[in-house]
């Protein structure tokens, strides 16, 4: 009996030993990926991204995300999607330039993501190419006796690239007997693409009771006027760069409504909505027949110690399919209004959000620009709101209706009220 027990005990011990060896062999043959192996996979993915081999990088990151559900892998996949779109925008800009669509080329170039450091370094060079091409096209038109067409081409291009000083200068000389072409130079300001900086950890500040202002002042500037003025004025205080004082704006492709008429109606509607909230509203104009330069308009906002200066405009493009709303504000590098950038950007985004909420319009976003005279002369937070493309048949007809205009006005007013914290 004792011998049988000993025999069975030996069998159990041997079985357990063999099982342990088999398990050890399986583990060695199928090891779990170590942190070191994942580090190598991440390194490979980054190399693929740097070479624009996005699909191969995604395959690696998907594998990591499935195995470990790592946030870093998922974040990198989102980054790849952004970089893909950015590469498409840059490639499209080049193609549009080759086909002579200068404004559309520049607009596509501005869609290059601030995260795409590889192509961001190419944006200045491409910008100079586009400006040079549009100037050469204009020069060809002028030498063929088509001065008016050359001027129209350049002014249309400047609506998207208002910082092209060489183009501005050429437009200013088109009325002279023998205008000469100015080539873009390194001093020609390049467009601003905001690059996000890492955020610092939030530090809780001591609480302080801030009493609200008794009265807020907002200056509304309905863009343009009945008759434009081609006389020049400095783009900023003490600037040697000159720009036409004010233009008459664009016009509805279907309705033939002039921009200055549309934006005046919108501004008057916004004024009524703000007054209902107890806000004091200053208007730069209430009629079409005025002679106010962009400097004059900024000075009105400054002299009234405005809490916000809102310039209301409409847009236009050669491509009649382009639509949507946008906004412009001074960049942090603006030598005259850089200190206003943060507040101006916040106001721009809040107003765009309000318009989208009320109308469902396509949001083309807020962009920094240091080439608008009315922005550069402002001493208070300032934004230019482009309320839609009058060159888009559908948008032109839509914005001509009373219902849509009222929704637009409500959206603008809501954004202003949110900015003031009311």
C-alpha cells in the first residue's frame, strides 16, 4: 500500500515538472512585447511619418493601440490624419499655381497645418512664388493694354494675401503712366501661421472680486462705402508701406447687392441687439455716402475707448464655389497691435461660433494678419468678420434674405456679448 502511494506521488511530481517546463518553453517562444520593443516600434513609426509614409506608420500604431491601448499611439494616429490633410493642401496649392489660380493657390497654402513643420518651412518660398506669378500675369496684362483687368486680378488676390506689399505697391502704381513690376523680396511680409506653444500647468491664483463695468462700448464698422478711395495711407503708424484708403468692396454675383450695403444692414441689426443688452454702440457710419479711410475708422474706435472694435465685411473669390465665414485679428508679432492679439483672437472665435450656431454657415476659421490698416491702427481689441462669399451664387442669395441676415446679426451679437462676459 505504501509502495503504491509512493509510486503515484512520483508520477504527480514528474507531471508537474514536465508541465512547468512546457509552460516555460511556451512563454519563451511567445514573449509579451517589452517596453523596449514598443519603444522601437514608436521610433519606426516616427521615421515613417518623417518620410511621409503615413500608411506604414499607421499600421504600426494600430498594432500598438490594439495590444496596449496606448494613448500615445492614438494621439499619433490623429496627428497623421492632420499631416495627410496638410500634405494635400500643399500639393493642391502647387497644382493651382501651375494652373494660374493664384488666389486659390494661396488659400490652399494657408491650410498647411501648424503641426506640419516639414511643410511649414516651405510655405515662405511657395508664397514668394505665388506672388511673383501673379505679378508677372498682371504685368503681361498691362503690357497688352489691359490695365483694368490687371488691377482686378491683383485686388482679387490681395483679398486672400493682404500682406503682399509688392502686389500692393504695384496696384498703387497702376494709375501712373509707366508702372513697373516689383518683385517679391525677403522683406515682403509673409503670412502668419500660428504655431501652438506647449501649455503650462494651471496655477491657481488667489481669488479677487472683479466688479463688472457699468457700461461697455463696442464700435461697429460696416466695411467699405459707396465710393472707394485709391489715395494711399500708411498701413500702420509710422509705416512707409502705403495702401489705398478704402475700397468700395465686392458685389453679389446673383443679387448685384454691393458689399457696403449688405454689411451696413447687418451692422445696424447688430447694433439694435447690443443696445437691448445695455451696451453702448458706436457706428463708424450709418449711411453709404461717407468718406472714411481705414485709419479714420480705427481712430473712431480708439477715441471712444471701445472694449471691442468689430469690422463687418463680406468676401469674394474667383472660384464661385468657395463659401463660408472667417475672421482676421492681429498676430502676436504685429509691431503696432501685437498686445491686442490674444483678446482679438478670442473675440474672433466667439463671434464665428455664434454665427455658426445661428446659421450653420461653414466656418473657415480665424487667422492672424498684420496687413489690414484698420487692424494695425487699432488700440483696442479688433476683429474683421467676413460674413460670407457674395461671389458664391447660393450664399449670395441666402445672405440677401431678411431671415438669414437676422440670424447672422444674432450670431455676431451673441459672440460680442460672450466676449464681454455678459
